[in-house]
C-alpha cells in the first residue's frame, strides 16, 4: 500500500523548535518530490515547502522561509521539516504530500504554538 | 487572500449537479495543470482530479475537471450526501516556485 505517515507534532512555546517526520512506504521514494502542507484552525490549505526527489531543488513559502528547513534521506525513505522560531500563527495540522500533484497525503500531525 | 480564487460556498440537492470555479493568472493556471482535492476536516485531503481533467483510480466519474486559459472548474454530477466537504484547487506557480491553493469551497448537500 502506498502510504505516507507523518509524525512529530506537539505543543511548544513561541520561539521554540520542532521537527516533523514523514515516513514513506509502498512506492519508490527516491522518484518523487515531497511537500509539506498545513492547515491552520478555520483556514484553508497552505503549501509551505517542497524538496525534489534528489534534494537538488528546495523551495519555501514566504511565511516560513528562513525559519523552516525541509530535508530528506532516500536511503531511509523519509523526509523531515525542521521548524525553528515557531510563532503562534504556525499552529496548524501539518501534512506531508507526494509529488507536485500532491497525490498521496499523510494523515497529518498537529502543531500547537502557545505560551 | 489566496492567489487562486474560489467561491467560499456552493450547494445543491441530492442528484443535482454543481460546478466550482477556480480563477488564477498566467503564471499559475495559465501555464500549469490544475488539481482538485476533497478535504473533510480531521482527515487527509484526497486528490480528486489531476492534470486538469484526469481522475485517479477509485474516484467516481461523477467528478470531472476542466481548464480554459487562466481558469479551471470542478463539476460534480449526481450529488450525494457524502460529497459534502471542502474542495480545493491547486497548481504550481512559476513566480512563487511552489504550489498554490485556492481558498477552498465548502459544498453543502441540502
């Protein structure tokens, strides 16, 4: 079964860091780019980062540029989102998703930033 | 304010058809393909339509997509109660170098 499992969410204070993980199975991981997408409470979906299949191309939304870092290890069939300097407005459910078409999604992991 | 514009809401009765629009610009819809997602809050979004008008396996043919110029549409025929959900269009934006979403349309089946 083609699957992405995201994890690592939790409750943190403003300014703190968190690292989200995305574990892939059931497909050739090194053939696909990986994205992170989030949904804040009451808001729509927001794309925040993309890493290409070989990690040669990485891009970020302006809202997280300079604070978040996306990475992957094809040998481990995994991708990560390192989130630093977290803000209240980063509170959201975070999803990893496969390819530019976002054709496969993780189940989501919730990040709450609150003092 | 989303780069892609969708109506915030749409509605229909069981059996009816409904169309959801998505408007963009030359740098996004005008030069890239459009995908549509169904998202029930609390669950993972699901890809409904990719490459403007293609359905992944398992998606009923009641769902169809189209694109013309800088706009795209999702059509749902034979509405069913389980179609009540949020729907999002998305595409790649050449200027932003990332995926952009519409603001989402909440579909109510009356």
